[in-house]
């Protein structure tokens, strides 16, 4: 289970098993405008909770240089997060295995929140009033993600799918 095609279906299964309605970013979430690709990998809904999430498969390690480079569609805030974490890594203050996850937690997922109604809409069946971030990674990255959550000030979070044999874990946190 290393690539997107193998990993993403397992994410959907883990949310459904936990009682969530799952919307795939590619199949179920329609993009708007030219920047329609700026949408989450998934939206999961349960009661009044909406989770806007990102998935990183085993083929997408947190040390990838592209995670640190400003992308054409980055908001100013997201670009600043990328640069801040890159600078901390260069100074030896943050391990790149942790810093990469911080870019997603502090930058990419909050960027998705700011794009609601602009590059994508929430599903019609998502009447929830509480929106949180979700970050799904291989179980082997759990220690690094916990460190990144702590570095980002996210000390309270919920975990879905750890130690259930599917090789992935999802962290749900306040945005």
C-alpha cells in the first residue's frame, strides 16, 4: 500500500467505519473557477462536524523539496508557512520529517478552509457547523505528525484508524 490508488480507498474505509459520510476530493467535490484544484483530498461529515482533510500516501514523504517551494496558487499565508518552516529546517531547529507535516497542518489545510465557496463548495448534505482539519498519513509517520501537531500548537486532537491494521492514521484538529 504505497501509492495514491491503494492508500486513498483505505482512508475512505476508515472514515466510513468510524461513522462518517465521506466525500472524495477528486470524485465528489466539484471545483470552481480556474483554481478548481485547490480543494481538499476529502471532506468527512458526522453529525455537526465537518472535517476538511489532506492525505499523504507512503509515496509522498514529508522531506520532499516540493513541499517547501511556493506554488503558483499559494495564498500569501500559505507561502509564508512554507518559508518559515524551510527556514527553521535550514537552521537545524526542525527535523524535515516533522517540518513537512507542519507545512500541511499550518499551511495547506487552513488554506483549504479559506477556499470554501471560492474554489469548492461544501457538499449539500454537510449541514455541520463545526469545521476541523483532518490529516491522514501512513502509520509509520505517526510520531512525526504528533511532533508537528505539537509544534503547530495543536495539543488537542482526535485520532481515527491507528493500530487497526490498515496502515494509516488520521488526526483531526481545530483550525
